[in-house]
């Protein structure tokens, strides 16, 4: 059991939603990340339980993927707080047509939201009576930030590092800039030397060196084989869609994969399998790995949303 300061409240979510961290502070309570849009009501309930009637002053995002900013609009409607996003993410939020195109590309949802200000690497914000330093955390998202509190040596990593992995990285022929960026981020985490990592998914942990070693091993495999990287991304995306949709009929999974553009793109550029049966092939691998189960003819993710 990892013990966080009393003013740092951790809310564990499932794998469709990122975790939430609430920083209680007399000068203004802060929420870090807001989960996926279809579970925004759950985010609000968790937030109200932690706040116990106190106001929320600010919402800060580690990055702008749908499972980290999906509840932003609902949180603002309820609490009227200001929203702070990484400065590198601002062009993508300003261009909402581009956001909608991306969401269609990967079959995800995101309710439109605005922001009040941005934060960049080298800047900081206050929460739980401490200063949280922003550090660039590219790799999974090239514009992502992580937040370090040096007094207690707590690091909020978003998707840059989990206890047993990290967010997927994009495949690339030849030297992979996303893998290299993720490796640089892991080296930065080593230099920061946190005592506790609070990840975007999974539980907080203290064995940071072990987690970094596991992440490096995975990234080395991805860097060596873009086909493996693309296949991994396909599996991650399908599990995410199963969490989002709750289930997909087994006989419809091939048609589903054919309808979502990211699969065709990844298959054409990297994987090169029979696209007519690719959905069944991915689903079979996920079932064998225990990530998906077949239940009365429907594919369902085994982990909680």
C-alpha cells in the first residue's frame, strides 16, 4: 500500500478512464485529468465524494487523449472551474474539426471543451500545499506533461509510465521517434528520482526502477519491429473500443475493424494480414492473453471500464 499525503487524493479508475488525482488546498482545489466522456457522471460522483462540498478551482490535464479529457466539459459545467492543458496540445483543441476527425479515425468520443490557460515544461502549479513542476513527457503523446512534487518526491506520469507498462507508441519504419522520445522520458523519470509514481492507469507504486526496466524492455521490442508495434496498437485500440461499447458481437468484429479507419491504415502500412479476417485474428490473440472473453457470442473486455 502506497501512502500519499492526506491532501493528495487518488481515485482509481478502470482502463477506459484514466485515474483522477484531487489536490486539496485552501487556496483552491485542483483536479488532474477527468476520464472518458461516457463515464463523466462517475467522475463527478468521485469528485464530489472527495471534495465534500468544497469548490473546485482548477482542472489540469497531463495530455489531451479522450480518456484523460473526456470529463472536462462535465466538470466545468458542474464546478465552473478553470481548465489548464499542456501548451503543445492547444492547437489540437483549437481545431475541433481535427479532433472530430481523429475520434472517427480511432472510434472514440470526446465532448467539446475549452480551456482557460496552458502549462509548459519548466512551469508549475500549486496544489495540496505544494508546487508541482511540469516536465515534458513525450512518447505515447508527444505533447504530454508529467507533474513532479519534489518535497514528497511524487510524480504524476499520465501515460508515460505505469507499474507494468506505458501508453502505446506509434509504429514507425526505421528509427522510431516515438520510441526514442518515450525512452528519453524514462531517463528523465530516473533523473527526477521519484519516491512514488501516480500513474494515469493502475495503482500508485514505489518500485520505480522496476517499472522503468519493464517499460524499457517493451519499448526495445517495439523499436526493433514496427509490425509488432502496430499489432500491439491494434489490440489496445480494440480493447478500448470493447470497454467503450461494452461489447461487440463476435461475428461482427471483422466488419467493425473494416469500418474503423485506423485498422486499415496500420494493416496497410505495417501488418499486411488478410484484412477480411483481421478482427477475428486480433480478438483470438486477446482471448488467448486473457484480455478479452467470449460470452454468449459477444466479445467483452475482462478489465473494468
